[in-house]
C-alpha cells in the first residue's frame, strides 16, 4: 500500500478490513526491517523490497547479498528458505535423517545448514557427472 501511495493503511477504506492490530503489527515489522522510517514512509530499501515478489526478509537478504557481493550463497539460502525444509520431509520417513544431517549442521543456524546441504549436493552432483563422463571416455 505504501509503494502504491494509498496513504495510511490504518485509515484506508477497505471493503473487508483486516484487524487493526494486524495492520499495526505489519507496520511495526516493516519499520524493524528498515522498509519504513519512523514516520511510516518508505525508505530506499523499502522501495526496492516493494518491487520484489518475495517476503520482506528474503528480499532484504537478496538486496544485501547483492550489495556485499554474496549473490550466489544468498540466492541459495533464499531459495531454500522459500520452500519446506528437506530435513522435515526426510525425517518423517527416515529415522536416520538426523544422524545423516550432522555433517551438514552449522552452529550458525538453519540457513547455513541449508547452504552446506546445497554445496554438498553440488559437489556430489559434479563428482557423479565426472564419473559418468570418465566412464564414457573409457568406452570410446
């Protein structure tokens, strides 16, 4: 609403208005993320975030990752956080999932564990591809 210049969300005439507490919570959240200033106006990063079709936190990660030249790992983490954790589904079907996850675990939190998981998958995929190519060369 702020990016479309529709005014104050608390005084906007909604057809079916959300609870006032929900609007206040959303405004507080946007201020905490730096998307709105203390007067409730969009900040520079808020204008960028309004253009991205993702959650504010994911968008902020993408913007800051770009600024700090960390696009590749931030894209990986953003993508991983945008879907259900692969560990949740696997742990339901495989009781050994937590044991298998341990080498990938990061004390810095789940986003880094997901990044470790993706990087390990890339390494394994590259190794498998190399093995297939090597076996083809052996046949030629």
